C-alpha cells in the first residue's frame, strides 16, 4: 500500500539517513484477493505474475481491520542500557506513551529485549486511519517520537515523585508510619541523562506484515565510529608488529654479517701482534674523525686529548673539598635512595656520592639514576652479594670463580694507578672459548660478573673512605692473540647483557680503560660494542696497536705497579690482590690449568702456582 505524497517524501529522506536494511512490502489481503484470479490465469499460461500496483488515490475498504505498528524502544541512563519498568512506574510509562502517540491512536507497552539482548520496551500501537499510522511511522524514523516519549516520561515521573514526597512529608508531620512507601530520590538527576532510541519497527494488518524496518539507535553512530577506530588501530598495530618483526630479522642478518666480516678480518691478521706492514697491507675503510684508531698509526694522528694520561684526572674528587651544599645533596639523595627500596652499608655516603659526580651534581638526574639502580639491585640480588663481601667473603670464594680462572687470565684490582684507581688486567687473547662455554653457562657467568662488580665497588668505596679521594677502576685489556672464536656470535650474545651494567648501575666505578696490542680487525669489533655504552664510557677507552703498546701503562701507573711484560718492574702479584685470588693448594683449584696464557697467565702462575705443571704449548 503506497503512502501519501507527503509521507513518501519523509520515507525517502528517512531511508537514506536511518535505514540499515531495505524495506519489504506485502500486499494487503483485500487487494491480494482481488488480483488472485488474474495471477492464477497468468501462471496457468506460463507467464510471470505482475507485481502488485495500486493508484495513489485508492483508499482502504470500509470496515477493514485496524493497522498495527510495533517497535522496540531502548532506554539509556548515563550511557548504559536500563530497564525502565524496574526504574519507573507502569502508570508513568503508559501515560507518557499516550501523550507521545499521535491523536487517534491507542497503544500499550511491555518489557522486552532487543536483538542484542539489551533491556527494551515493546510498543504496540494501532489506528484505523492510514495517515495517522504513517504520521507515527515518520516520527519514529526521525526520532521525534522518542524525544516526545522521554520528555513526557520525565514530566510524569517528576510529578509522581513530587506527590510521593508530599505524601511522605504529610504522614511524617501527622505522626503516621511511612513503612512500605517507596522512597523517591532526593534529586531528579537520573532523568536528565535519560535518552531513548527505537529499532526493529514492523507495520502489519492482522497477521500480514506490510513493512519491516531496522533502525539505528541514535548513539550507534558513535559506537560504530569507535568500533571502526578500534579496528583501524588494531590493524595498524598488526602492521607495526609485522614491520618490527621484519626489521628485527634485518638487524639479526646485519649482526651476523658484521660478525662474519670481523672474523674474516681477524684471519687476515696474525694471531699475535701483527707487524705494521701487515696492517698497512689491509686498506682500511674511510672513517670519521672520531674513529682515531682506525688508521695504522692511531697515536700519531690522534689529538692529544684522545688518551688522558694525567694521573690527576679531570673528574678527581677529594672528600675534604666537598662543599656543605654538596654534602646536603648527598644526604638528600641518600634518603631518597633508601625510600626507593635501596640498601646501604657503612660506605653509603661514598656509594651515593658516585651518582652525583656522574651527573655533574645535577640532583634530579642523579635521583632518577639512583632510583633505577635501587630497583635493579633489589631485583637482581646484588644487595645480597655486597652483604656477603662486607661480612668477609674473599674473592676466591665467589661462586664459580675458580672455574673462570682456568679459562682466562684475569687479575682484578691488581694494583693502583697514579690517581689511586684500582688497576685490573685481562688477557682476552688467553681465553679458552670452548672451555669457557663448557664450564660456565650464561647465567653463571652473569652472576660471576655481578659478584666481581660488587667486589670492586665495595673495595673502591672502602678505599675512598680511607684515602679521602674517590677511587675508581682502571681496566687494561690485552687483545693480542684474539682469534675467530673470540669474536664469534655466541661470545657477543654472552657479553651483550653484561656490557652496559657498569655504565647503568655502577656510576663512576670505571675511571678509564686501555686496550693493548689491538689488531686493526679489533676496531671493527669495537664498533659492535660501542652502541652498548654511553658516550662518557666510550671517551674513557683508548685502543692502542702493538707499535704503541710498550710503555703506555707507565704513563698512568708507577713502574712497580705495572707487570714486567708491560714494561714495569712488578714480577709478582702484589698484596692484597695475591691474597684474594685462587691459588694452588686450595680445594677445587687445578694448579696445572690455572691462569692460561704466556703473558699475564705466566706472570700470575709464578705467584699462584709456582710448582704447577706447565701449560700445554697450544695455550697462548
């Protein structure tokens, strides 16, 4: 049955704006009966039945059954779907419905649910006038009916609540009981946030459905937009994750390529110390100015400030020269560190001093680093390591340290520099890589490294307290004899989590470092390690080739503190270091395997295992 011209215009506009499903029409029974004979004739002749049509001027036959319209209304209060029958009275709901319906229509409502399972109100209305029916239809589609319904519902509910309040007040004044009377809310704020929307509208005559419309609730546009944004964000996240996965694969391939090239360069140089002409025979790539050791003669071309040999370093700190303001900062940072869960011992002031010196006495930056250090120390368990050391644990009692001493020649806190720093020697070329991985797994070596850091840190703090000047560690790494195995990927994987620890959580513990007897290939490996360190630590490292190694340590330490094979006069390990290290005669110490290597290892065995069996000739 076609609508009048005015209703048709409303319908076409509403269809574009609100419909999410197409309308379906069926012919009324009276009209269908009139055309059934012609339809049967056309079917019997094999012709397609004509579609139902009717002129716009035709009207419904007299005495026809009234038309009905059904639709569901969803109420929201504060943005959440609610059941109005549980909140408002039936009389208020029915009164609001009758006030909102067009004149000449009757109807009722009952509890229901919509297709999404939300509480809803099923509205059923009927009218005998087709124009009245289309008037309601257009109001529901445009949303005017819901606005009128909520407006009248607010009015009726407020009127009921006023009556209830007055009745309760009258009874209370008369001394009568108010038990059992509903207590209305003190304010009507809940009514102000009420909104309603219609969906699932059906128009029918008797049991014949003329039209079905699925309408969008007013707030569904915003919800659909939010859903679309969420889907778009999820899609972008998935694309970003895929890109990250591809980028990580590219980085892994580049790291493998760098290791391959580094190993190839290592094979192009001699295992020990390459001669100058051998280095010069390998054309180095063009390097920026800061890569001062990439050329065959780095010292001659490097600026004078590249390697600081001044025994009184620029960051020299004397306790007696600290100002009252600096001591107050130490006190404040100490309190903040403890409040963040940190633990301190008798040398706590020195421990905290390092954070402030590291950040040039900028309190906020030092506080940030101190808090992160407190959290890491509590999580990693190194607080317990320091307590054991303070209670008398000796270096040779560190778990698995004896196994480490059979894989590499290392001498922690061997002697002192002219500036008073503890000097540590490591002969990296003496490392037996296969034995290193056989005796120790990554977790065990990680704990050994943390224990050594704590040992050096504790004794540096103790010496600082005793001498009155900040004591750090000076590292000497001998790179002579490095082979393919020393620059392999598995070595990089083992050292990668350890390299940044001193920089991140042990401020001002490293005072300087020298890499001696470095082949040109080592500079390529240094490029892999540099990104793991801060600029401050990078500037402390000096890399010297074999030509410039002899006598280099005598610029930072006295001859009696430097082993004889580096140009000093020291022939045995000095005290107290000699009392700390594992030595022959101790339980679990293999005198024949301790301290491998022909340089630092041979020097250490003279003291630690003088009667031990000589090492195999294959050990460097």
